[in-house]
């Protein structure tokens, strides 16, 4: 289970960064759009961070990045 969680986390980190930079958003701008703190956004982009965001937060991130939630989980 841990390996699966780590794989999901790696995919999320990669995609959150990819779509944020595609929009040329800073972490601060993206976190404002998602309605989460900058510190939390920064943690979400760290591979060393062990916790996964809730579904509610995933939807907020996807909305801020103007993508479907499924794009955050694509390999």
C-alpha cells in the first residue's frame, strides 16, 4: 500500500507542478486561486511530503489550474 501511495504522490507532485508552470502561476498565485495556504501548496509540491490531499482539495487545485481532476492523476 505504501508503494502505491508513494506512486500516487509522485504523480500528483509532477502534475501539480506541470500545470501550474504551464499557466505561469507562482505557487502563491495558484494557492490563492485554489483557496489554500501558500505553505500547504508548497507542501503539496514536495515529494518528501507523505500526506495526500483530500478530494475537496484536489478539486480546488484542479479548478485553480483549469483542468479536470483526472489530469492530476494521469501518469
